[in-house]
C-alpha cells in the first residue's frame, strides 16, 4: 500500500470530484430502490415452488389473493350487513382486476353472524399489485367495518413499515451518533466527516442495489439491513482513521500524517472489512433469497464503506488540514490514555479472577439458548397497529377451524387417473394420507362426487350423461396426467409435526411420481436448507477468519482465542434475546425468534467483532515489535485504542440499537441482537477477557511456527 497513499494525497481533488459525480448519479437511482422491493425474501428453489407453479398454471389457482374482512358495526342489522358486503364486492368487481371473487353471500363457510370475509383472486404480476391494492382501497374507503388484508396487502404494509422504520431509526440513531463523535473528537469538523462518509455509502449502495435489483429479486428487509450495516461500518472505519490521523498530525505534516494513517489504520480497516465481507458472503451458500439479499446488500455497502474510508475520507482530511480542529464543542481529555492504562494494569494484575468472572457472566447468558424457538416471520412481522394484521388474525381465528394448514400433493400418472386402475390408485393415496393422525381432511374426486368406490366411479364416468354431470367435481382435481390432492392438517404449518409429515412424504417411495407443496412444505424446505448448510457457513467463517488473522498478526494463538471468544459472546447474545423476546421482558410482546436471526447476526457480528480485535491487536503488536514485552504491549495497546474502540462500539450500538424502536419484528430483533453482541464484545470480551488472557498466555500469544529466522530475531519470544 506504499504507492496508494501518495496517489491519494497527490490527486485528492480528482478523487473528491469522482465521489461527487458518483453520489449524484447513484442518488438518482437510489430513490428508485424501495419501489423495486417485494416479499419477505423467504423463497427457495424446491418442490414447493414447482407445485405452486403447477397449481397456478394447471389448476387455475390465483397468482395472488386479497382478502376483505367485513364486520358488523354496533347494532347494524343483518340486511344492512348483507347489503354492505354486496355493495363493496360489486364496486370491486367493476374495477375488472380480479379473475374471480369468492363472496360470503354465496359461500356459507365464509360468513358468520357478525363477521364475513371475501377473497378477491388476482392473476397479475407482483409489480402490479401495489396499484391494484390502491384501487381496491379507494373503493372501500369510508365504508365502516370493511378491512383489506391477505398476503399482497401484508407485503405492501411491511414495505411501508420498513421505510417508516428506516426514517425512525435515522432520526434516533444519527443525532446520538453525532453526539458520541463530538465527545470522541471534540470538534464539529472531525465529527461530521464519519456521517458524511456513511451517508454517501448508503446513497451509492442503494444506487448499486437498484441495478442489481433488475436482475435479482430483492426483499423488503434489505431496506433496513443495508443501511444498518453500511452506516455503522462507515462510521466505525472513519472513527478509527480520523483518530489515528489526529495522532499522526501532532508528529508530522498533514501529507505524511495521511500516508502513515493509510498504511496503519488503513491496513486494519482492510483486514476488518475482509472479515465482515467473508462473514456476509458465506450466507450466499444458503439458497434462500433473504440470506442472498442480505449477503449481496451487505457486501455492496461494505465495499463502498472501505473504499470511502481509504480514498474519500483521506481526500477530505487533506482538504481540511488543520481545520479539522475547528468549531470545538467539547474539550477532549488528552490524558484519557492514562486512565485506560490504569484500568488495563488493574485487570492484568488479577487475570485468573477476571477471566473466571467474565466467563461466568457469558455462560449465564448462554443458558436460555436451549429454549430457543425459531419461526418464519408471517403476518406477526407487522406491528399490531396495522389493520391488515388484525384483520388477517381475525379471519384465522374465526374461520380457519381445525384445518390449520394444507399440504398440496401433485401426482403424475401415465395414462391419466380416470380409468379404474387410476381411480383405485387415487383411493390408495387418499387412504394413505388419511392414515396420518395430523390429517383432518383429504379432498379428492371421491369426496367431491360423493362416490367412494373406485369401481362405481369408473362405471359412472363411462356414461356420457353422468360423466358430464361429474365434470365440475373432477376438473379441480384432475388435469390430464396430473392429480391434485389438498390434504388439510390439524397442525400449524410452522409446527414440527406438519414439517415432519411434509419431509417424510417427500422422502417416501410412492407408486407414482408425487411432489408436495403448501405452507408446511415451504416451511420444511426453508428450515432444512438452513440447518443443512449452516455447518458449512460456520466452517467458512471460522476457517477464513483464522487464516486472515493468522497472517495479519503472525500468530496462531491470537486467532484461535479471538474465534473462541466471539463464539461464546454471540451464543450469550442469543440466550439474552431468547430471554427478552420469548420471555416478553422489558415490555416486549412474547414472540418466537425469527428464523433468520441466528444466522444473520452470527455472520454479520462475527466480522464486526473482528473490527475491534484487529484495531486492538494491531496496536498491541506494534508495541510488541518495538519492545518484545507482552505485558507492557498489552497495556499500551489498550491505553491507546480503548477510547476509540469504546466510541466505535457505542456508535455501532446506537445505529443498530435504534432499530429496537421500529415496528417490523425481524428488523427489531436483528437490531437489538447486533447491538447486544457489540456491547458484550466491546466490554466483557475486549476490556476484560482480552487483557486477562493476553497476560495468562504471555509470549505464547505470538507463537508462529512459520516465522523465518530473520523475523524471529526482530520479535523476541521470552518464554520460548
């Protein structure tokens, strides 16, 4: 990196101009990103997708279904209630946007004394749904007791809630982050720079994601995750860089100070970013859109954050020069390192006691992990203030009955299903499905025609007049060689029983080719994809992190120790999250942990935590190379970096923790999870465990069997 710093200093004006052009151009595209986002990202290639396509293309299942809940208002009469339903559905029908409308006035199962619901089936592309929803809302606007819900409406509301949450998090997080930066640097000039770099990172990142979104389906949650990661990392990197630059500026001219800073702090930033980049990139292995989205979005903003920290920020600092000290608000304590030095020395005097105490706290946090319940976010991802959620939950409660979920079987048989042999085979399949205790009902031609004997039905179908009468009962189930069987379960789609049934049936050897779909199959495929790939993801993260840190610090012990502490710290974080959310503490509603949270938080925070490891150990190693004294180097490393690490961690906690005040549950859990993990890492691990273990292990910390003899001479190993 020797030529790059000189290039940045020499051509700083050109670099600033290029960044200005980039932010203006990408800003134009960035504002288009929210309109491109759709769905929650829980999609994977498998039997569910193929069955869903067959249901739509062959069996005329609608692409989307919008539900309308009708509720009686006070003393509203039955006649007026009926007229309200008929009038609303007539208005919607006039829009010519539906392929069919299932009215409660024609289907008794959709109607009760004080409530009813209709289903508006729509065969339109996903991108057309926002306008369709808007048109329907205009038709029912002002009608009391009429509420719109269903998957497309809930998806649209989650999109809106995500955008509102992002604004709310920014309003909370950015002012507090600015305050922390002011306390860290004392001047407005220095404090504003990290926010400028962070803002530019988000704008350019959103612009690039808009281009990516034209070829890749991007989920709604990327609107929160990408800014959370990009802003936090940009400020983190900038804080480290500016802090080191201010140190160097006291020793040498600004050009030389910048070059030194890029060669030292820039080196640490690069290694940190690679760790985070790999952590997020590993999620691409999991073939589920939400993980791919977060990986892509995260890697984009990380790349820009690093580029901004190593080019844009130095160029801005060069232009500012000594003016970085202008507009002082707080007098920063020049002797803060002395207090940290005293603290580090105190910790290292009792390394065994501190290690035991720190580990006891972490293990206490780990205990609740055994009770963790994971679930795929559905309508409960929305805040309860949204009418679409409350309406959907009422429909579920009032009308779903004992059939809590449905598995759809698509069976293919050469020669079709309507001859006697085919009907007998169909009956065998029906009986086999019915034999499972979780199955409450199976719909086939037999139940629709009220003829349960295959031979009798085969004879009836040979009679043209009878066959014509039975046609409406047959067509929903049989199309050519394909047979569709809805299997209703008395178990929730997210339950272990429903998923096990879907898994067992898919793995069973059937006399004909069968694929299974429906929500239980969808959930089973999502869970299996995660649990089957998580081992490989963790292996990639742990192994790559070990190799990177090993080469960065020329040590075997330090990477192993860092990985072990990170794993324990993150596990403790998950335990606290279980206690918070599943226990409903601190005013939180009791809820399961979002399925994506453990993977996402581990992959992301494992890399983020390495920021502080790299920042701290880099400085300790600098002192160690100079002195060869492990204890003194650890104390001096902590003294010189603790303030910046604490400030960086506090900003990271503020930026991510601000999402605790948002409404979309998975985002709330992820924000709190990241903030907790960083807090644990920056305090218990970084300030207590690291110095204690550095003291206990002594010069063994720097054991590196691949070191050449010449390098060994420069780095004495006293205990060896």
